């Protein structure tokens, strides 16, 4: 299932990670692990934020994905299920027919 992972980084902890030169390595490891279809970075709620769209095939992977962000960046982590326009159209068509899109 496709998810958008939103990682809001604690300013204090992220500043320390940036100063120590560790943030690039952390993000590189995360990108290698997630193999995202898209990743964007920018401010949200006044915090450094990553927006990462990827496929999650096993919810048991959530702790391994989240922990580096919690421990190294003091981050708030949200997993949000998302759809492409094609997914939405297929779901709406199935709903109109009274069937399951799966």
C-alpha cells in the first residue's frame, strides 16, 4: 500500500545532527530502505520536514522505519495512506457499482 511518510524534525535535535554532519547519512539510509517513488523536503509548522511517498508491504516494518527519525531527530512521524488519481478513479468506480476495488 502506498503511504506518505511525514517526518517533522525537532529543531534542536535536527540542528545538532546537521552540525555533526550526520543528517545526510541518516536521510541516505532512509531513502535506500524505503526506495520512495517521491521525496520532498521543506518547512511545515516551522520545522524541517520530509515528505516521502513509498510502498509499505508489511506494517511490521513501521518501527524500523520510524525509530531512526525518533532517536536521531526527535521527529514526529506520520504514516498517511495515499492514492494516485488512477487509484481514486478505480475506487470510486467500484463504489458506484457496489463492489470492492481490491
